[in-house]
């Protein structure tokens, strides 16, 4: 799989983070990029069209990233999606909880473009 073949959903309640991630992905050649400002909104987007990769923030109002990942993993139609959790906390406990919920990788903010692309390459095999 090539980066240009990915269908990515960015889930973050901060618009600046969604914009930054979108720019990094677009520069890397990803053309199918959607975004949501909440876990609930993201679940609706995924129900309409599953994504191959989800970048999910840990701390969001309403449904945090760990609960969102659990909901995605509980949906049989979404089991093939790879999920990278992006957390503002450096706690190993947060990373362990994200992995236990089904995250394929965990990144800590601030996320450099290089770290993001390396994580994507690692979980997607591109």
C-alpha cells in the first residue's frame, strides 16, 4: 500500500491540530483525508465510509480517545482500520490504556511530521 492509497480520518477537538495533520498528510501524498471534531462525529463518518487509518486525539469532550477506539473496535465493519492515538500526556498509563482499547500505535504531542509518517508507515506497512 502507498500513502496515496490511504483513506484517513483525523479525530481531534482542536482545529489547529486537524489542520496541521491534514497538511502533513497532504504533503506526503494522501488525498483522501476527512476530519471530525469529536468521537461521536467520527463514528458517524466511519459508519458512512470506513477509513483505512484513523488518527485520534486522546482528550476530547464527550467521548475521549480511548472510548472512541473501543467503539471502533467493537464495530465489525471497522475491524480493518488501523488507529494511531495522539496523546498530550506522556504517561505510560495513557499509552497502555490506548493499546488495550485497540490502538495500533501511540504518539505523544507535539507530533513532528517525521514521527507521524514513521508511525503511519509502521502500522500500515507502507
